[in-house]
């Protein structure tokens, strides 16, 4: 598939005309209003549905396969060009400590800590540190 792009302006509205020459011959003109452009419009205009493996960069293809088209396009819109670092733990330790603080049973605290991805010792240490800080105030 060969792709040609031409940019032109008419009055105050800018358009991009994309001519896609299909391998079987023939051509197709697509006009996209740059004032109202978004990722979904381009995705449809470029006829990516069903051609994701050919069209998408590897990272976006993997996201497409994991979370679907709409979520992948949303991530592209808001985070493109950024490197996203995903921590090993989903929950903040302060949040888990607040949950653990609600019970005095050590076994229950241990369950809460483990479920949040932390050790009991770490969460207990946070709670002790908070107690000391509150005593000093």
C-alpha cells in the first residue's frame, strides 16, 4: 500500500488529503478536517481496523492487544512520547498502613499488608513512625 499526503488550505479551514493507492489498483481520497481531527477519526480514515499488526507500532500493537482499541487510543492521546513507569506495587504504602491501622489483630494486619504487596514489617514500621511523629507533636 502506497501512501501520499498533500496539505492545503481553503479559506480558514485546513484539510489534509490522503490518497491511498491500493495494491489491486484504484485510489481512494480521504479528507480530514484538521480543525476537528482526533485519533479515532484518523484510525478510521486510515482503515486500521483489521490491519493493526501492519499499521501500529509494536508498543501500540501490544497495548491494543492487551486493553483494546479505545483504551490504546486514549493512552496515545494523553501519553504519546512519554515513557510510562509502572511501579511494582499498585497501592501506596500510606493507604495500606491506613487500612491496617483500623484493626488491632496482627494477623489481619499481615493479610492487609500482603494483599497490598508489602511486608508486615514495613507496614508496622510506617505505623510506628506515625505514632512517634504524633507523640512528638
